[in-house]
């Protein structure tokens, strides 16, 4: 299948989905997960989807106690449709920091799209493999194995990273530690099953040496390793990143799922003339919108040369935060005389709003 045509329906996962109930505790729900960007999908007794539990939002961003009922700490992720394109899925995963997103067929839960489905798709698509550009982050951020948990956590926070290669005094790789590893260590029951709730207990615990809490087994790659091989290792080992090392076992880079998703989003089809597009953060159909605008402009260009197109799509929400209507502002700048043609429409359906805006612009150009 052509990569440009891959949609959520082609990546759909309908079985083996991690699920939970609103009365479950946060601690028992998080036990089902192994990575920061994983998710447990929460449903009520009527099988209605309520939201997700994810370590990034419930631990790192909010720090809920482990005894909290999940119904009180749900995160509401972007909702994909069956027609959401792979570029938009990658973009939404990067922005939301959730690598497992729900898919709905109208108002019915249809399944999810997972990071592994995307990685496998890339791996089996020769064109995507050729085009994907992964750039190693520099300088490489590492931490000494005898540093404290506090030092590791602070370094991750300050450098905006979720994992650190652990090195010895010779800068040789000896392990890797993630924010999730540290938080799980903090959350481990000591005398009775509970999260550490007292500030003093937590601070004292964090002064311990990192040695003993980082993972000693690290999946690595060489600088000249192929993208296909890197993807295979990430998929096979169910990990979120892979450390790149030189011949002396010194860490020279790290490739994460985040990097792969960003590189995939960068491959989305380009448009001529230049399309200046701004969409609401929760909007999941950007590629479809681009296609609709692109088809219209290709027709217009036969008679009226267009220099630039600006499209702004806003999601208008009700008091509880649910999208109520979509507002689209469509502006064309005509090549040569610099004339602008503008149309703004608000409708319940974004496609209807787009069609009406296009129709308004078309009528103005025909005058």
C-alpha cells in the first residue's frame, strides 16, 4: 500500500488492548504498563470509553497517589477516526506524548493504533524506509552510575528527556534509566503497599545512589546500523529507545520512538503553492483537510494563479470542553496583483465548513 494512503483503519488493533475500570486504583492500573508513553484504556460497565491512564500524565505531570481511583485521574487523548492518516497519527502521538490512541467509527469504539503497528508498517514499506531521516541528538546527555536518583531525575527534567544512558568513570555504557524507572522505584511498597506519600520520605529515598535502580541490559545499535535493523530491535524487545554506541562502547546517540514519529510526520506530502495551515491541537484529520484544499487549488490554478493559501481551523468547545463546532478561515493570495480572497465559515462538521468556505472563495473568484 502507498504510504500516502495509510489510515487508522489499516493500522487498527482490536485485541490485546490493555483495559481497566473506573474503580480500579492507579497503582494496580500502572502495574500493567512498562513504558512512559503506554496507556490503559478505561471503560465503564456499559463499555463506554471514558479515557486513559498513562504514566506521563498521572505520575510525572500530576503525581497522583497510588490509591487514587482511576476515574479521578483520567486523561482524554486525541480521538482518531478510521480515516485518520498515518502522518496525522504520528503528529498527534508526538504532541500528546501518548503512543496508543483510540479509534472511533462515528461514536463507536473500534480499537486503537499503537506505536508498534506504526513501526511495523514503516519496517515493511521500502519507500518509507528510504525516506525516513533519523538524526542523533547532540551533545549526548549521559549520567554517571554512582549519581543519585535526584540528580538523574533533575537532569531529565532540565534537559527535557525521558531517559538517560548510564556510564561508568571511563564513559563506557553500563545501563539506562528512565523517568518511569525512577518513579516506579519511588512507588515500590516498603512496609505496606502504598505510594510514598510524605515529602520527607520521598526526598530521603531520592538521595540514594542510582546504582541498583537502572537497567543493566541495554539494547544498542552501531552508528552505521540500518533503520530497518533499529526498528526490528525496538519492536522485538518492546522498548521505547535504543542507544547508539561506538566501538569503545561509548554512547554517541539515542533513537527513541519519539524521534521516529517526528521523522514520519516530516514525510507528509508537501503542497504547492505554499499552504500555511493552522489547525486545532485536537484536530485529527489534517491530511484530509490538506487534500481537500489541495484539490481545490489545483483547479483554481488553471485559471487564476495562486501565490499562497492560509487556512486556520479552530475547534469551538462547550463549557465542559467538548468540541461543539468548527470554524474555518480560508485566505488565498493571488499571484501578480497580490489580491486576497477570504472566506470564513462555522459549522458542526469540519468538512461541511470547508466545503462552504471553498464555495465562497470560488464565487468570489468568478466575479
